[in-house]
C-alpha cells in the first residue's frame, strides 16, 4: 500500500493484517516512508515496517460520513504515549536503545528484551541471559514493553545471578 493511501487513514481505527500472530487493531497515528505507527490499547505505540504489512482493514463505522460523535467536555482527552519521529524505521529502532522492547507481536520470531545495540545491519538484544542478534529486515514491528515492578525485579535478579555465575566461572579458570 502506498504512503498517500495510508495517509488517508490517519486517525482511523485499523487492523494491520487479517490474522495470525502479527495481526492487531488500533488507531493509525503516523505514516512515514517505510513504517507506520499504530496505537494499540494495552500495548502502546507499535511501529510496523510497511514492507511486511500484508493488509490494512478499516472499520467502516469509524469513517461513515453520517456518524455523529458526541464528545463529553467533562471527560479528559486520552493521553497517548509520545511517538518516536524517526526519518526511517532503523532510526526509530536506534531511538529505543537501552529500553525494554518487543520485536514482532507473536509466533516463533517474537522477542522481548533490552535493546543493547543497533546498526544498519544488526540489532542486538539481551533476552534473559542470552545475547540475540537480529537483522533489521526480519523485524516486522517493534514497541516498548511496559514492565511492572515485580517483573523488573525478577529480570534484575536474573541478570545479577548470571553476572555472579560468570564471575565464579572466570575465577575457576
């Protein structure tokens, strides 16, 4: 789908892909040359590479000319997370460095961890006690992960145990 067509859908509720682990529904916020930003409730902003999008569906109820939207002035406007405004997809990924992120929504290629390094040819994550390297071409989408305090503490404990284990191993040699 070309950029001009996608720009007509900004602000609309869309479904990216029809099914499968990558399919999600949310509000299209931004269209760039090689990626789009979709706000998904309970996930936040998800950055989709357009070359991996198979289809985009629009709920016609959100674009009907006869729809009347009544806004209650007493309700606060919803707060959306800030959008990373990169010139291209790799610039968005670079801006997420040292953050807890999720690459791809589901399936066997889903990864969740701390983004530790980004180049034009390789993205590196710390996933538990592993260092995982992914070629940017294979990233279909990326987003921040909101970890609660308990999950963050478990991750920190696991990292500390791994560090202690590697120190013990190095002393044995």
